[in-house]
C-alpha cells in the first residue's frame, strides 16, 4: 500500500502511488498540538498553524500564498488537533512540484511578521467566539473539559480568548523551534506520483533542514471524583448534551471492539440510539455517538439535541440503551451490519488521495506503525459479540459517566442525580 524512506536528518517520507487517479495530495504532519502546550501558551499550536499561511520571502503576502494553489484549481488547508498539526494541499498531478514547493516554503520560511500576528490574533478570537455561539460545538468542548479537567488534553485546541491574547511572537517562534524539526515531521503523499519522485523532491527541499531535539506531550492525569457534570447555562431552543465515559487508547489492542460497539450504538440511521431516541421516542432530531482514541486514553461520547423540557427523559433513555448492550450480546445480524458499515466507510474514504495521505501520515507520526486498510478490515472482522459485550461492560461501568449540558438551566444537581440513580 505504501513506501517509506527516512532522510539523513530524520524526516520520514511515506507515500502511496495511485496511478488510476488524476490528483496528488501532500500532507505535512507535525507532532505539535494542544497536548504539547503549557497553560500560559494554550492555543499556540493553532496560532502557529494560522501564521504559516501569511507570507514568506518568496511569497510575501497571504494572497500570493493562496493564489499559488487556487490558481491551478487545487485546495490547501491545515488543521490543529490535540496530538498533531497537519498542513496539506491537493492538486492535479501535473502540479505536484508547485504544491510541494509551496508547503515546504510555508513550513520553513514563513516570516511571522508582528503585524500579521496581530491581525491573526483578532481572527482567532472571532473563531473562538463562533464556538461560544454554537451550542452543538460548545457542548463537545465542554465534555472534553469534564473528562480531562485541569490539563492540556481537556482544553479546546484553539485555547481561550485570554491565552490567545497573551501569546507573543517569541512564544510562537520558541514553540516552533521546539517541535517543528525533521524527526517530529512526516511527509505523506498519495496520488499519481511515484515514491522515487517524492523522495527526490523532499531531498531537494527538505534535505538541508537541520536535525534537532523536540518536545514531548503532556500525559493524561486522573484522580478526580466521578461522576462529573458540567453545565453551561444559555438561552437556547434546544438543550445540547454529551454523555461520555473514558475509552481506550489508539494503541489498545481492543480499540476495534470499541469502534464496533460505537457503531452499534450511534453510527447511522439504523443504530440503536437513533432508532430508540429519535424514531421510537421522538426525543431528538440528532442523536449519535463517537469514539476518541488518543495516545494514552480515549472516550466514548453520546451526543444529542433535545427539547429542554424532555432532557431528563432523553438522558435516562440513553442510559437504558448503554445498559442493554452490557447485559446482552449483540445479535449476529446486527454485529455483521455494524462491521460492514465500518469497513465500507473506510474503503470508500480510501478512494480519495487526501484520505490516503492522512491515513499514512497520522499513523506514522502517532504510532510509528502503519496498518494497511486490509489489516484494519481483518481486525474488524475478528471482533465478536463477546468482545463487544466485554467492551461495553468495561466502558459503561456504573459511576464512570460524565455529562456536559448546554441549555437553559441554572442547576446541575438534577442531572447529577440521573447519573447516580
């Protein structure tokens, strides 16, 4: 599925040649995210990500940076998460060299001008304000704060308005120097290009990038009492809720059982939560679940938007569904459907060059091991009903739930009682 080369400076290059496509996707993954940040500079990874599109000596303005890709019909963007930052571009295969030159130029030669920093500080502040005005987004930020309180993993990757206001140019430059180094970076490429050509381009553009030590991430810290409830009081038409429990890490051998369990519960319109909470009880328009896998922990989260007058009923109904999957094995037909859902969605994603470059780069950066699609499909196939039930018993043990609510309420005590009943 892929080829791998490591340059003398430690930069890892992974690529997948897809000659049946007409595009190439290039991704630069850096081991830098909110888990790498001390409290006073919370949000610096995200701030830096924004700044690497603001101009270099070769392309002095943001407009010249964006026109380089948009001028050939390509797309370019970046994203900051808790454990990584990625910069990517997708172009027609004939423009591979142009996209490589641009991404590397941004990575190594961005000017980080003080005037642009102040402009972007205002933009990021507006971005954070958008989350505050979106209850559905805000409740997902709040549940992380409750699951992992008082530590980097529980913070929004964008930081806070206060921390963003305090970040200096020197903070950005110092942080970049600690984490943006060859051994902490992956170049992942997928599309109609050979591995040899990718390596040749990387040697020319990144071969002189100096090797240097790099910083580590902050491990998860627990010891707080359970259950945990957090309420953000807002006048909203709907109450938004996340019910969560600690999950399994990205290196846990049982993570595939957690993925299948999540699919049974809340992936798609034939999942248990959708059929019960929406179709049968008519308690919500949107109800779903998702899993998070981090390097040393994880979570399973159920989310819903509910009439504020019926929130207690919805929470109780969700808890009933979580209890059912602990008490009884998932029937074979339902298990097969869930596994085929996961496998099919994965296979469909892998037709896109950007998805393939992301698949390669993120695994190589975080795990230093790349599972092929076929290996993951086989792992999903090996999950049994017994595995799913054991995972449900492990994850949904009494007293281990957290609850985040955004809605028109004043007191969280009533919701705490639901978790301890």
